[in-house]
C-alpha cells in the first residue's frame, strides 16, 4: 500500500477508507484493547504520523466507522420502505422481527455501537463527539419520517421514543448474541446456558410490547 501524500479530497477519502478497513480487520481478529496506532500503521505499511494526519485517537477511527455504518443502515431501512417491503408488515411483532433482522445484517456496527458511551466517547475530541451526535440525530430524524408512515406506531412521539430506546435495548441484548467461548462455558457451568433463539425472541417481544404500550396509554 502506497502512502504518498494525499493532496485532493478524493485522495484523502481513500486514505481514510484504508485506515477504517485496516482497523476493522484488526478488530475482527484481536481484542479492542490491543489495537494501537502503531499496529494500524504497521498493517498499512505506514508510519503512525500518517494515521495522526486523519485521526487523533483510535476511538475517533471507530466513531468515524460508526458514523458511516449508521448512515448506511438508515439508508437501507429507508430503501426497504420506499421499495414497498414494509407493506408486508402488519403489526408490531412483525415490525420488531424486521428490526432485529435489519440490525443483524449490521452486526459489527451494533457491536461497536455498544462501546460508544462506555469507551469511545471518553477519548475523542469535542469535534469528533459532536460529529457522531449529528450523525445519530440525522438518522433518527430520517427514520422518524419513514416509520411514522408504516402504520405500526401510534404517533410521532412513539416513533421518537422507539428509536431512542432501541439503542438501550441493543446494549442489553446483542452482547448475549456475541459471547466468547469462555463466557458461554462459564454460563453453562453455572447452569445458565444462553440460547440465542431465546434471546432473539425476547428482544423481539420486548420491542413489540414497547410499541404496543403507546396504544394502551
């Protein structure tokens, strides 16, 4: 990989994508805590100084990845609506299942999103922090405008609350679908086996109940 000086916006975008791709590949193969700028640079046949031209910390790299993936995920949901795919959804339970399956197609995004408040936001610049907040706000605004027309939600406030609550639900449920072998063994030895299908169904029923609660109030 050549690291000649990037002069145009297009060249800079290429560099950023290379850094994101390398970092994500490392994340899939080693623990988050073991990822460093030195390791990222080594994988890119570059120097740490080149990485610092675009990001101040590794947390900023992950947050940039999140911003892009969240936008991609939101676009995918909107495309499902515009194509008529959501017309097949008749009730909150069917919508909750769709929502779960859509997140599962962006499983790495959801996994890293769980690090956002506990890890990533604590070691980034104010500008980077504002950027991810703008990304989340934009996505919520876009999805609110789409989901209100599905017929599943009882008003715009129900949609807004659902989108905000989804983040919390994900942090509780999705880690149970991504446990290490050691974690699974510990649960099994304590007679607390994790059945992924049960976690999935519990997540779906929880979302469905949340949506329906606005019809009862």
